[in-house]
C-alpha cells in the first residue's frame, strides 16, 4: 500500500518537467536550470521545443556578455536542460509544471496522461491564472498532489510566485514547492483557489474598467495610460498592459473571474471580445488597443487614432497672473508650481495669517530644493517674491486664472465660486482642483459657467506631473485651450476627461483598492501578501494597503461613496471593513492606525 502524500516526507525537487514551452514555459525552464535543477522541457511542437531551447541559449549568452554569469556557468545551465515532444520523458520528474493553453480540456488531458506516467509522490503543478485548480485536481487520480504554481511574466525577472492550494492539496506538497520558490530566489505568496488569485484578481478588474472607460470614449487611450502612469507611478498604462498580456488572454481570465464572482466589474468589456475575435490581440499580433511596427514588437506606431499635434484648436486666453484659493498643502504646492513657472501668484485664504502660513510652507519647500542643489538661493528668493499672500478673495480682482484648492466639500466650493464670480474680472478662467465632486455644480454657482473648468492636480503638486483637465458640458473651447496651454508652461502633463465621478485616475484606482479590502475581509489573503503581490507581480510602487493608509481611509471611503452613488454598480459599494475602520477613527498614518499601526510622531 502506498502511503498518502500528506504523510510522506518529500525528497528535494531535483528533476522538474515543464510542459508547454511558450514564453512562460521557456522562462520557467531558464529559472529552474539556473538554480541547479535538471529540467525537461516538453511541447507538442518540435519546432516550438527547438525555439524554446534557442531562447534559453540566447538569454544565457546575453547574461555572459553582461557579466552576470561566466561562460562555464552558462555551459552548466544548458547541460541541465533537455527538450522533448514526448510526455513520457516526464516519468522521473519530482515536480511537473504545466503551462499549457488556458483550457480545462487541454490541461485535464495532460493531468490524466501524467497520472499513468509519473511516480505516486510526484507533485503536479498548474501554471494557470484563470482556471480552477480544484477542478483540475479533482480530475486527477491523486488530487492531493495537485496545486497551482503561478509565475509572472517574464519569469526570470519577476520575483512573485503565487502558490495556490485547493481544499484537496496536501500540506507537504505546498511546503515543497514553497521551498523550491525560495531556492529560485522568488517570493512565494500562499493563496487559495479562486480565479485570478491575488495579483491578477486585482489587476484584471482594473484593466477591464480601463477598457470599458476607453470603449465609452470617456478619454483617449493615450490619456488613460498617461494618467495611470503619472498619477499612480505605474510602469505601464492599463491599455498598453492589456496589449502586452494579450487581449484574448485578458478576456479568458475575466470570463473565469466573472463566472465565479458574478461581479459586473469582472464582466469582460465588449471591446475585449471585439478585438479578440478580429484577431487584434495586442503586441503578439501587431495590433490591439495600439498598433505596433510588427507582431511581437514593443514599438508603437501612429495609426488613425493617434492624436495629431497642433490640431488647430482655438487659441487660449492670455494668462499672466494666477490666484490660488486655500491655505493647505495642495494650495501651497500649486502656488509654488505656478511661481516656479514665472507667474505672479496671489495666494488667498480666509485670513491674512493663514495665507502667510501657506507662503511660509512654500518657503520651506524651496529651501529644501536649495539644500538638494535643485535651485540656487537666488532663484528660490525670486520664486517666493512672486507670491503675494492675501486674507481676502478680493485680491483676485486682476488675476487671469483663479484656481481653488479648498476643502473637498461641495457647499464650501460653491460658496467660493459665487464669491469668485463677484470679484474676478470678466474673461478670467475659474478652475476647481476637486478630485471627486461635479465640476458643473461649481460652474452653476456662477453667472459664467462657460469660464469654469476642472484642474485636478496630484499630491505633492510640485513633484507630480499629472493634471486631469475636466471639461463640463458648458465649458468654452477657449477656456479648455487656455488650461492646456498653462499646463504646458508649468511643465505638467495634461489629460482630458469629462465631468464624472473619479475622472480617470480615481475611477480606476479606488475600485482596485476596494477589491483589495474585500480580499482581506473575506480572509482570502493577508495584508502583507496582497501588498507584496501587487508590488512584485504588478510593479506597483506601493501595495494597496500601504497606499490606503497614506491617502487616508476617510478620504478613500468618501471617494468610494461618490463612485458608488454616481455609477450605481453594486461592485463599487465600499467594503464594510473600510467603513468599520473609519467609524473607529482608524484613518491611516495621520491617526497612527489604519490597516496597520504606525509609531506616533
């Protein structure tokens, strides 16, 4: 009688078979061989197996040229790799990793054949990111030895590996592959079996919303991608990333996620189906959301949708002086940005004292720049001299652009716009920096709604390059042109969007953050594992819980409520855990406790 796997100590995983030698399978093969494992690469196509081996040879040759490995080490790596088209060559493997196409039929057929070939204690791992590991395991003769081992592309570079257990998986199998991942220099994260696991479970919902936003013609592909790169520090915009992943692959993953969650945020945007069925699957086909100079190329080339430079738009109004209303961090940051660009700035607050305090904050910021060698003391003094503090909005009488950065409260902003309407000269552009409130509601508080527009700066304003330019249905063309020109002069990247909740960045960012909270709420994964997964697997500069604590849980909840109220989608309802933490006064770093605890300053 053979002992069950859960009772059998496993020998080290020395010989590993990789089934499916596409990009991912080839990358995993290279990682394993470099870590001293004997690797058997198997593919049904002899040509593909040969291409895979050639790719490993080329990659290791580049590593030698860059001084990362020696020629002797390269020879040893290549000696540990052999390729085959015969599944029977996996018979002596300690671990089999399949990375075949995302199809239950194909994967189940592989597992059934392996049941009759491999030793009873051999671990079988699926590289799926969309299909149920449990369903694949249940079809195996030994479901306790089946688990998920989800590498990220490109496998040699990406640190994250998700180790996926089903309810049937033996703990010893999980321990064995977790130790292997550590030995490969990877960071394993333990997750349960649901489509997308952690990283893709959060990532694909966000990508799907970006595709839907583009399909609705809310913003151009270039502006959506630039907004998420510059506003969130992401390595790629969502539509460019969909092209890299493959539009068809994304659609498959989302279909699997929707089948389980029935969450409308996971229902694939129709454009994904249209592009897939037209063969426009992204980089691999040479065309997806963007057009590339050749299949499998990363070089984007102009097409019919590429914006034209100098498209003959109406010229803007002249802007020589700027008024900034407010005394907080954002107001002082924006005033600093305009003064650095050579504008005369009136910084007005509800009292002279508050305005002076805001100017003093700018002085400290400029001093830090001098200390770091970014500015000379003379330049800093000139910039500060351009800023005139004022204790009344009457000081805006002669400004060409009046921009408010007061509390994110519609009634407060409307009262301010009514005041600006009275004090600002005819033809002055009136702008709001709101991140979530309707710009048109501010515009209607004036007698000149055609002169009102949104300019959503990101915090900290001097460092962040992005400005979302928000037109209402009433905004005049020359007002829009004015703000675009001003953004260029202050060295900011302007993206155009319409007047709806969240604009581009917050409408895509906060549902992702909310879904991360739901994962913790449902005890699917820990805060640390989710943060690690998104930083290591998605290239995010901060994990979702790090970011939530920085932004403030109260601010995050308010934005979630605005999005839910505007779009009426049940999937956008704020996670109860977020509401409970806010009710308890746990607002993030500013209170010393949010999702994590912080030392009091």
